[in-house]
C-alpha cells in the first residue's frame, strides 16, 4: 500500500512540474431537439427513390463432384467391405446449389450491376424487383473477378436506375445506407457511417480500394447499394470481415467510380482491358524510408524481361512516385492506377533513383495477354492461373515455402476439368521440370506430347496426365 501511495505522489508532482496544457471542449454545448413534437427526424427522403433501383438476385449452380478422387477412395478394400461394392456408383455426380444476392439497376433498359461472386458459374440467374413478384431471367453480360464486379441484364423497360455519386469526394464520418436483400428476407436498409477509405490488403480482390462502413452488411447484401444521405450510389456492397459469419460492423464496398468504370467496359466490350507495367512492387517500410528521400511510393522489387517497364529504363530499386502527375502513395495505389489505364497508352512516370527524381514515359501492355497463359494456350483448356505473389499468398493462405502457379479457376465442362484439375491446385512440376512462375510453365508445355503435371492439393502431390 505504501508503495502505491508513493508512486501516486511522485506522479502528481511530475504532472505539476511539467505544467501540461490539457485541451478541453466547452461545457456549454447545446443539445438539439426537434422544435416541435410533430417533427420526426427521418432519412426516408434520401432512400425512397434509390431503394427501387436495388434488386434481389437468386442463382442456381451445378457443382460437379471429382469422380476420379471418389473412385480412388471408394476402391479401397475397407469401403468396399463396409459399404458394399456398388456404393461408389450410388454417389451423386453433381449437385445443385442455390444462393441469394443483390444488384443495382444502372440503366432504364435492364442493365444491373452486382458482385462477380453472386453470379459466378451460375446456370440460372433470376431477378426480382422491389414490390414486384414477377421473375426475370437474367443474362450475364460480363464479369470481372479481379474487382469482384459483374453486369447482368434483364428484358425490361422503364426501370429506375440509381444515380452515381463521386466516391472520390467521400469523407470519413459521412452517413451512408446499405440497401439489399440480407438473408433473403427481402428489401432491407441499414444505416452507418464511412469508417475508412482506400482500404487495401484485405485479400478479397486483386484490385482493392474499399470503402469501409459500419452499416450492417450481411449474407445476401452482396451486390447491393451503398448510398449517401442524398441517395446517390457511392459503392457496391461486397463483403464483411467477421469470424462468426455475422455482422461485426466491418463491411466493405467497392467505390462507385471503380464500379462505373468496370460496368461501362463490360457493357461495351464484355471484358476489361488493363494496363500492364511488368514490375513486382512493395511499400516502403520504416527502414527503407531512411534510405529514400521521398517517404511514399511503390518500390520496384523486380522487372519482367521485355516488359514495358524494362523498355522504359526502369530498374529494380527505383521508387515510383507519380503516374501522369498523380501522386502514388503506395504499391496498391500504383497497381490500381495502372490497371485503370487502357493498354497501348503512354504514361508519364516520375520516380526516385539514387536520391534524384527522374521521369520516363512507358507504353503500357495488356495485362491479360501478358500474364494469362491459361487462356493463351489450348494445351490445358479451361484453366485460369495466377502467380504466387504476396497478395495471392495472403488471399489464399499459401505458405511462403510453396512454389508454383496457382489454378484460380477451372471452367465447367472444360478439358481441364475432365482431366481432374481443381481450383486451388498449385502446379509445382511438369514431368521433371519444377514450376515457379508462368515462364517455367509456358516452357514446360511447349510441345504437344503427353505430360505428367504434378499439383499440390492441400499439401498432397497429385499427378495428372495431359495429352
């Protein structure tokens, strides 16, 4: 007890000696109340129009079983003796799954913006409007997994499209409303604020620039609208961060400016063409900030051979500061900026090298043509591949010691699916050639002879034969 009193006394003396000037707010703050008991505070006017721009989406998907794996497992004597020799043939080869989501009408003639994961691989997409029991069969116009956005269309006229707001003008603390179809209960509206802006590194999408909000976003809200207090669309609700699966007040929405740009491209061309620089980049940590004059930017770790960056004279160790006069705060902002520029465009890049700022012009290549070997070769038709970058490893929780090329998607009814490839497999070897990147894989698949492809599947190495 004496020791406690002594410490408290010393602390008090120290505070007096230091004469700390503690800032306080005025005590005479007024509490505001409606001037009349007949006045009700309400945001009904803010959402009464835009809520009719939000639709419910129901999808049906066919999930095919991996019959080769089932056959191998049930050929084991234990299963034959215990369940009977005909048990494996009773196993279903495919099953149907149903899911619910939301979407936002963006044109009077039926174009609807939603999340890619809401409609991905769907056999059937059914849309219902608020206050209308009629069901519309939707056509998928285009999808962009890299931003988790998609555009679908229904055959309808005189719909009520949402009016886009400028998401670049958002501020933390702005009041927002999330509109969607949570848990399939129908139209629902929740209120919150903008908790944070420009959130990245979440591991949800390849291109991340999320609006974070505490407005409740629950299963079924995906693809719905995030609107401001005017009723302007400022985001597409995408995901929540939760350990339990319920809402913890940490929701993420794709900014309206990004959504508008992607939707326009999908409607006009059915796909997104993104600029490609050809560099591996990272942020400046505290130690690196002591080395470079500028304390922000994207640090180049590696440059692809014959890439636009190499042709423009950029080198490993250069710190990219600006693109076309726009400041680049970090690696994620550089990726989003370059990805938003069309291939073939020349961009002016300002960078730091040896404590001096320099400028170069780079003609961007096409990202998909530069990286997606899975679509450029018919040798393994139906595979979509990703290199194991830091972001990819974080997204899929892949340990650093595992090398190879990730299979991010296998197209239904494709040659790849029939061979036995699964999404999540990592190609680690082709015949006797170890695979660490796209170039290794491309070289290993040059000729058309049958080959054995080894994949890492949940820690087990499985051989698959391609012919």
